[in-house]
C-alpha cells in the first residue's frame, strides 16, 4: 500500500507533491529505516551467532545470496549475450541486494511466530550483515576495476 501511495502522489505519476515535501518524506523514511535497524540490533541475540553451527549457517546463507546472482549473471551475460566479465560481474553485484532494514521489518512483523529469540532470526540477520558488508567491498572493487579499464 505504501508504495502505491508513493507512486500516485509523487513525481512518477501525478506529481502532486512539491519536491520539498518529497525530500522531507524521504528524510523521514531514512530516519525510520535507521530506527528499524537500531531496534533490530537491540532485539537480536548475538550470542546465538557465536555458536559455530549458527555462524556456519549464516555464512552459507550469506555467501549463497552473494555468489548466486554474480555467478548467474556471468553465465548468462558472458556466454549468452557476449558481455565481458567485468560488465557481467557488475550486473551480478547490482542484483545482490539483501537489505538489513528489510530483513528486520519482515522478522518484526512476524510477532505471532516468536522469531525474536530464534536461531532462524539470528542466522538471517548474520547473513544480511555479511551480505551488506560484502556489497560494500564489491562496490569498491568494481570502482577500482573501472579505473583500470580506462
């Protein structure tokens, strides 16, 4: 519902809102996302993540979420559409987008299942953290590779 309201009121469709109001709403959205991640961090049991089996599970989930889009992009784009490896790698890296805020929003909305103190929540949060950190590293690597190509 929120996305539909944004499409209707904002610039893509009807342009009812002034740009200043759009920026204000965007700033409140970022503040809400920051508070959501903060709340999720307070509710997550990091002692569960210290257990080797949970850490292994988080790593497997995280690396699967990182390597699958990159691998499929390289397979499809290099061998199917004849792009070079750097372009294919960049396309795959742009597809690996697990948001920590989205993970916390989904897990907190499932209150009736008591996921706050579960192994699944800790594993998913650990995977989302690993995914987010690796995306930052991959983005910096892609930027450096871009300069090598010129």
